[in-house]
C-alpha cells in the first residue's frame, strides 16, 4: 500500500525565477524551504509558505495528469522526467500556488493584478479549467456595468490588450476594445489615457459600441491623446497619417458650432474645423419647413447622433444645426440613413409636421423608433431649430428612462410645453429651462417708457395647464398625471406669471429645488402661493424677483389651505418644517424683503448650506440671529453688515468655502484716526475666523489689504477664485506672491488695484490652471511684456482701462498667446482700428462673447470680419467709430446663428439709427440694447471752438420671450 501510494505522488520543486522577487524572499525571515502536500491544500498557510525560497510540493500524479496537458506530457510520455520522483519548476510561487488550487478544485480569486500571470500559467501548464475561469472572469468584468466594471483600471486594460496580442489570443483584445468603447467617457478622464496604444484607440473609436456623450467629447479626447503623444509624433513613431485616421472618425457635422469654430487654429484639426463649420452652416441654411432636402441623397451615417444601448447621456447643446430630421435619423434604424425609399417616410413626416396640431405627434405611427433605455440625461440647450413638441415625443419613445432634460436658452419653451413634457416623460426628475436674465431688473433701472408687442401665436389646441387651476384632485380627475420633477430651473423666464406658477405647483408638487432667479413678472403673492403648495422644497433661488414679505411668511408659517383641513400634526410636519429644512436660499436683489422679514427668516433657518442676501436690507441683528452651522456659500455683497457680525457667522460655520463680501463698506470701515495697520487689528477676529476655513472662492473689497491676505494664508491654499473690488488694496508685493500663496487659482479678477508687468507675468507664468483673468480700472504701468507668455488655457480675458497703448501689433501678439479664448472684453484701447476686427476673428475664432468699447476706430468702416467668429452669442460694440450699418442687428442675427445678446450705441450708427427686427426676423436674439448719447459742452475747453463730448442719455432695451417683445427705455447705461 505504502509503495503504491508513493508511486501515485510526485514532488514539485518550485523556485521563483524572478531575481528581484527571489532576492526579496531571501531577505525575509523565512529562508528555509517548505515541504507541503496537496492533500492539505485547503489549510495551507499562504502567508508563510510564499515567503520561502523554494516550495517542495507533494502532489498527486494522477490529478496533475488529468488536469494539466503539461504534466500529462511530462509524466506519461517518454521524457526522463516521467520516471523521476521530483520535478523542478521555475515559476512565480504566487501564480503556481493558484494554478495548483485550480487543478485540485480549490477556490481562488482572480483580480486585475493576477489575471495575466494566471492566464500565462494556464496556457503554459495547459490547465483548461483555469483558462476557462480566466476567460469567464474577464468576460464578466469587461461586460459588466456600474461598480463591477470599475474593477478594471485603464492601465490594467492596456496590459491585458498587449498580452492578448503577444499570445495571439483574439479573445482578449476584442473584449478590451469593446470595454474601452463602451466606457470611453470614463477612460478619457483618466490621466493614463495618453498611454492607450494607437491601434487600441483606433479599434475603439471604430467599434459600433463606442459610447460618448457628444462628438465634442470624442474630439477633445483625441486631441488630448495626440498632445500626450507629441514626442512619438516628433520621432515618427506615430505619423500624421495615423492622426488623420483617428480624427476622421469624428462626425464633424454634429460638433457644437463654438467648438468647431474654436479649433480653426489647431495644428491637428484645422482642416476638419473648417469642414465642420461649413457643414454646420450648410445644414442651418436649409429651411425648417423641409429639412430633409438639405441632408443630401447619399449615406447620412455621419449625421446620426452616436447612440448605443450603453448611452447614459446625450449632449447636443450648442448645435444650431440639430433639427427634427437629424434627431429622427438618429432614433431610427441605420437603414433609414442609407435607403432612399425609407428616407422618404421621414421626409414626408417632417414636411407635414408643421401643419399638425401640437398634440398630434404621430411619430410612433409607421416609424420604428429605437429605444435606448440607459439614457437618463439629454441636453438640447442652444438648439433653436429643434421642434420642441416633436422632440419631446421622440424622447418619450426612445428614452423611456430619461431623468434629466436641459433645454436652456430656448425662448419657445412655454409652460404648456413643460406640461406636455412631464406628461410624456413621467420619470423626469430634473428640468433646466434657463434663459438670459433680463437687464430690466426693476430694482436696478429707472423706466422712462415701456410697451409690449404680442408675438405671433401658433395654432395650439394642446392641453393647457391654465385650463386646470383647481386643486390636485381635479388634475387627477382630468387624467393629467402628477410629475416626479424634483428640480426645476426657470431662471430668466420673464414670460412666467403667477398663474403659471400656480399651475406648476399643481403638477410639480414634489419639487425639492426651484430656481426663479430673474423671473421679474411673478409677484410676491405668486411666489408665496407656490411655496405653500410645494412643502418639500429645500432649495429656493429667487434673486432679483418680487420675493418679499408674503414669501417669507409662507416659508415661516404652517401648512397652506392646499391641504384642506389637515393639520401639520396630522401630516407629520412641524409648522415651520419648510424653513427649518431649507438648505439653499438665494434672495439677492429682492428689495421687498425688509429688515424685519430678514430677521424672522434667518432666525428659523438652521440647515442652510448656501445663502445669498446680496443687495438686500441685511443688518447685523439679522446675522446674529442666524444659528446654522452648515454654511458652505455666503453672499452678503453690497449690504451694511459689520465685521463683528460676519465673524459671528464664520465662527459658527467653519465649513465655509465661498464668501462674497464685496461692496460692504461697514465690514472694513476705516476709522478717521486709525492707520491702515491699526485698522487690520480692529478686524483681527474676522481674519482669524476665516483662517480656520478652507476657502475655494473669495470676493472682497473695502479694507481688504496685504495683511488681510497674509492672515488668510492657511485658508486660501486651495483657493480657486479671487476677486478684489473697489476699496480693496492688496498692493504690488501681495499680488506678486499670489501664485505662491494660492497656486490652485483658476480665476483672478482685480478692480482698482496697483499692478505691474511683474505682477501679471507671475500670475500668467505660475498659475497653470488659470482660466479667467480680468484687470479692470487698475493703476500702474504695464506693457505688452505682461502678455508675452503663452496662455493657451485662458478662456476669459477682460482688459478695461488698463491697456490704452495697445496697437494692432500688440493685439496680434495677444491673440496668438490666447488663441483659445471664448470671451474677450477690451475697454479704452484707443489705438485700435478697423483692421483689429480681422486680427480678433483670425486669432480667436472660437469667441462666443466680444465686448469692444471706446476702442479707437474699430467700427469706423463698418463691421465685417468680426462676424467671422461664427459662434458669437454676446456682442457689444460701443463708441468704436460711426460706421455700423443701419441693418446691422438683422444682418448679425442672420449670419450668427447663436447670437442672443447685442449691445450698440447710436453714436456708432452710420445713418444715425438702427433698424429693429420684428419677432420673426430676430432669429435667436433675446436681448438688444441700444444706448443713446447727448452732446455736452466741455467746461474745461478754453479754445475758441467749443468742444462737445458725448454723454449718456438713455438706453433702449428690447427683450423677447415666448409671448411678446418688450420695448423699454431706461435712464441707465446698460
């Protein structure tokens, strides 16, 4: 028996061939060789045995032969080893132990770290069971979603892909490519994305499962990859042809206009940028009544928005070329983009859709709409040519799980459209309908005259929410469902009235987060009624509205009559449950909130995280009544609070991250008999309290000094944004040290500060994350030397009254160094001329905002090449030369499909005035401001010829919304 038993076993002497690992083992405390048996494999002390130099493993010969082709050939064949009692094996101890576990049917774990060694071991020793387990594990991990897929890191994926190519195993590379394609958005955010091999990247972006939020994200990822591999390009390891190959996978017709225009100077995709812009304008030129005609007769595959079964977000924002036709082609089977016969059905539908009533959207009839159940978020902001009612019907059919819709800057999105949306997309939780806030804020303007012109109405027999002003029960009886919307953003909606709010509160009774900022047509009573009917609110943004005493009372009082005779106790609520649970309250600019109301309001808010009380009647007593301890954001700008009151708030809220106290004269009020240094010690407590915070954004003015910055240093190491306003005086030394003090800064805005070339050069050279720079009315001598450094990361630049010496040559250098700007504002550059327009449009083609005021003779010969910045959304041209055409507003709106805001001055009109477009001709315009000046004699001119200077007299403001055109004349210069 013993002899027979000995014949059934063999000794496996396994030694680690890795010299580094072997050396580490030899230095461990366990230096002896271990003799272990597979009969005890379940009780092996792995921590101990894996520290040895060599493992002597007593293993069953038959089991090895059955499970391993390597041992089968070795122990059964004619090899000399078949007669030996001991076989020497050179392999990693860690891996070989797991191989044996698999052979003997013991559990073991496969992870991204040991997958390749196990796969290698399975191939070498011919263990089919282990090979199957490895394949199964990787197949499951690479095809899983959510947290399970996060087991794989990008570097793991790259190594596994390379390993698959080396071992000529198609299974692994195919799964790697598929995984990377489905998780491309995750991969592109990794720091290791540049390490992805070219062939893996190319296979990924050609894969049918490639999933991206938008073509812009794909383009950004590819550009980032090329930049990361710049050295390989220089060494011709990767050729320009390779780059061309990956960039050709971009569907250029679907890029946002601002992005496509901004890449015109890119060294990699300048040609694609031009092709993209031309394609976009070609699509825009097609009349909406028959959009299919402009798409061409060939394969329309490149006009299909990328959608896969794994898509979670669809981002079409900033694409004026998107129409119902393009949307339908993307939501129908791919055959519709190839087969002319099938395409005719789409053409027929889009041609006739404009004649249908809005409740008649038979998209699902006869058109096989695809369903993408993973899509949860859709962004159609700034898509003015997309038919909203039809789009909503498409979303309801193809995106049944949609939770979030962003439709910002679309004036034609009415309350009735909102109601249709929540009825057809019942799972919707978040809707963003933001538009530009009107400049006609009642508290900030003095109206001279005002009139309204009603917009032409479309036939609309759809269910109007205004027909159901009753309670919730009547809505249910009418068959109208209550929505699941918890977050609703209506910012800037001047067409919103009290009746709209009443109706919204009926079918959106579950609101948690409401933004009414700039909704100037709703009243205090209307807001208070909505608050009473939405008792789940924990976030309210109502800045620059009529929010007042009634709204405060609604927040602080008990349950409204909306709930009938039910008491607060019956409903399980406290009488002040709404105010006590409020986490965000923004009522800046609400002049109707008096001191007493603010006192009552702040005395009951204990859970607030974000509080904005700018431009209100806020006083110290109200701040002292605030007992909350969770504030992260506080805006008390332009109020009369003192340093002691602010210190009290900061002391009780050490988690404060954002503070805006600009324009608060009482905080750092200078005593008449106190020097600057002594003044600092008067407010030392405030600085000490702020020093305990971890600030990310800070905006200060009066009294903010070098000493202030020094004392805040512990709190501002992670500062991302700093704004110093009127009354602040950091001094040149403090500004020089700013990059060292706050190395993470992304935004620097300085008003009335003393600056120099050294200050600006330090800021631009050492703040690597800087995105925003504004120098406004600053003192000191600066030259073009300040802007001689490359600032490719800079996105917004404002130079106001700081560069009067700037010439066209200087402007060329500036635009070369700031080629990626999206916003440019120049004020007081008096040496510029009409050639400056071409310099700006050529140097910064991706600009969406251009403000030029008192800049020499820039518009003396009219405005032409400036309009080559195809994606302009906001254009201000004032006092730059009297050459602007009378039809300029209409011309600009028709040539610039994204233009929403335009500001001019009659002084620059070549014919003394400007034509005003009617409602249909306005295109995408929402606001036009035309300032008018009057001549005033200069009292200091003693010459014989009296010199007259233009002085502002009034501003004509035109504001369009979904209902009308409001024409207002105000005294202020807006």
